[in-house]
């Protein structure tokens, strides 16, 4: 499979190149040159298949020419061997129509593990026989950082520098990052917001001299391999609920549009997806985009769902690229306009065709709390706040097919918010039990590009 940039002028890469690169050199994002299809028979054949077998079938076309089936299977077996549930992403029934797809059984309690455990394996595999050394630089509002650090801690040939906003991640999230003492892990608390941290990371990626001195790589969802790994659980869940004979809808708590974009890809590959519900909190740029084409950046309101407190959803560009007829030149112009004015009006013919598959809902804090109480009173399930936003959107969708809400985090990861809404304080699962006894290590830096550039340059391994 070849990978091309959404902005049309970066070099075409193979799967290895797309995995090891962050942003494309033209500022775009890498996508497969075409969407591969699974036949009805191939989808039917996934009935009863294990998660790893499903993963090999679904991801095979994306890695073709770079990884053999045996290699892919071995990497998946190791990546998913660390999950605490045999089903990896089990389905839980809530009522006659609603299901939860539990994506939080990995080491750091959020769905990010599903992709980042595999990405860690892919990095190691691709670097094994090369003299390349990767320098991963990322910013996190909490979940990506912990999952990425867990995925690469202790690996040779990789250093990870993870920026989090000082004092603005939960205690569980911070400790999941800062108690990892492997020498290749560098935690940086930035004096500033998540947006400040993300802007610093972008500036480093766009700094040609710096980017040339080190081999910079990305672990956030601009990395295609992450989205690829997330396509798998859409197939896994839908087949269990009757696909390909029955169509299923998914409700997805959305921030950067990565997780729900993976559902879009599953539909392009032939999975009968009735609808994808884009669930947002009050930071509703995506809801506005789907309702009226208004994609304009407001200021971020902090909520109980920090992983969705986002005003620019990087992966939305991948959908727009398809909606534009895969016109990289038009996309480059559109995105340049957005980057300079922080606003864009999506033409009605583009957003209109997206509405055939996508709908959206904006859930406020009351709607979130009501969904948490409904799930706990009526179905005996304690939900994390992000999942509750998804469930609230699912229950208000008016659909009459099975609706699967993606449960993106374990409730214990956000236990203060869960306790406020339900009175229940979820306890941490045994696999993270000693988190609060372990030593923490991180450095605090001012929120400036210079401070972070100097810090990384002193510690990273220059390109060979
Ligand atoms: C990252 C995250 C999301 C948002 O996912 P995107 O792929 O950015 O849309 C939702 N919930 C939780 C718990 C997350 O960690």
C-alpha cells in the first residue's frame, strides 16, 4: 500500500515510512492511496474470530508489501498480550438497543492503548535492523501521553519527550507518565495549557533545521498507524452484533476525530455501518461543522472530559480530503485558509455528502451526568465521563438499529468526575495498583519553544 499526503505535494511513502514520519512535509497527513475492501464473505468469516485474527484480516491490506501476515500477527499478539481482558475489546449490553464497546482494558486504562501498544511494536520492528534512532515529541492532555510512554518505555533506538500542561492533568494520568523511570522517557510539565504544549510541538516539527538534526516522530493521531489499529474494533464489534447481515451504528466520544475516522474507514472497507455519531462536549467545533458547515475555532472551555477539550480536530482534514474528491491542491488551499483565519466554511455539497454517514450531538454537563446515572441505575455500569457523552448522544439519536457506544476510558481514570456525578468512587484496577506508591520524575519548563528545543537537543540522539 502506498501512502499519500492530504495536501498533495509530499513524497509518497510505504507503510514503514508513513509510520515513522509525523506530519507530511507539505503540512498534510498521510492516508492510504485507496481504501481496500473486504468482501462480504471475508467479513462473515470474522464471526467467532479472535481479536488478533480479526486484526490481521483488517490491517493486512494496509501493511501489504512491508509486513508479512506472520510478522503482523506476531506484533499484534505481543501488543494485545498485555490487555487485562481475554476479549481485548469486549462488548457489554446496556439494554435491548445499546451496547458499550470497552476499549480500556490496556495498561493505561484508555482506548489509546489499543493503538499505541501496537505502534510501540511497529517502531521496534522497523528500527531493529536500521541505524535510525527516533525522537518522539508529543503533547498530551493526559491519555495519549501515558499510553505512548507505556508503548515505548525501555525500547532501544527510541526516545520519547512528552509535554503535559503543568497541573492540568488528573493525578492518575500524571502518575501514569511520571512514574515510568526508563531512561528513554522524558516527561516535561509545561507552564501553560495543552494548546500551548501542542503549539510548541508543532513548531518543533516545522523547524526544518531541528527536524533534520533529529529523526522526529509522532505518536498522536496524525500518525496513520494509530488510526489503522482502531479500525479493527469496529469490525470486531459489528460482526458480534450480526454484520454483515445486520447494520450497526456507533457513537464515538470525539476530540481529534481520530477514533471516529477509523469507523469511517471501516465503512469504506465494506463494513455495514448504519451511522457514525460524532459526540462532542461543549467544545463543539465538529458538531457545528456537521450541522452547518461552520468549522471555526472558539476558545477551549475546560470540562470533565479533558480528552475532548479540543478546538481543532487534526484528523478532520482526512475526511475533508475524501469529501473534496481527494483533491490535494484544493485541500492545501483550504487548510492554509483555515490556519490563517482559524475559520472555514465547508461547502454544502461536501458536508451534505458526509451527513449520509455521520450525525453529531453536543452534550452539555447535565446530559453527561444523566447518562452516567442512567447507566449505573438501569444497567449496573459505571461510565467514565467521555463514554457518558457518547452514550448520551447514542440515546438521543432516534435510530432503530443496535447502537454501540465506544467506552474510551476506565471510570477510575476520571474518578473525581465520576464521583461528582454518581456518588460512586471507582477503584483503580489491580494492574495499576501501586501507582500512588511509586517515585515520580519530570522536569518543569516554561511554555516556550526555545526552552523545549534546548531541552530535547541536550538529550536526544542526532540522526545518523
Ligand atoms: C483521546 C480520547 C478521546 C477522543 O478521541 P479522538 O480520537 O481524539 O477523537 C475520547 N475519550 C478519551 C477517554 C480519550 O482519551
